[in-house]
C-alpha cells in the first residue's frame, strides 16, 4: 500500500507514491518506526533518588547491580540520572576545592589571553590583547 502523505516511509518528500529517495539510500524502503514503550513513563521519586545515591556512593555497586533494585529501568537510565541530577547535589565544596577553583579560573584567564595573542599574531602579547579588548568592548 502506497503512502500518500508525510510519514516515516515518505519523510515528507512530496505527495504520491512515496518513492522519493534520499541521497545515499537509493530505492530502499524506510523501516517502520520503533514501537512506543507500553505504559506511562516511570518518574523518579525522592525515595528512588535516595536509594540510587546510597547504592552507588555507600554500597559502591556497579550500574548493573543497581539496576536489579529498579525493575523496568536500565543501568544506562540510572547512570544518567545519577550523573546529571544527583551527583552534583551531593558534592560538597570545601575550602580546598574553592581555592582550587579560584586558581583554575586565574590560570584559565592567563592562558586565555596567551591563546588569543597567538591567534592574533604579529607579535602582540597577551597583555596587549587583553587591554585592546577592553577598549573595543
């Protein structure tokens, strides 16, 4: 049966038989879209998050082992949740890490102008580029 409108087999490449080809695909038909997962998307609860942090940080389990505690969730889903939403919240700033951050920022600022001076060329120093940038902004 030919498709007559935009869709996975036609990709909106015009109306009609759906025989339009995309560069590099030739006349091969497009595969059907993947089926959507059944049921509602599982949301993480506060208890889920606490358990996830405990299993990773205090029990030092692998992601595969942790996934056994969360039926219906993959180890990859749990790792992404932990790394993007939870790990940063449990990180504590100390005087030492704040000092290291300040040092890194100062180092970056110095290196930044060295890199810019190198790109400008013509013998301009990092200091000369920094001063000129203040004038032109």
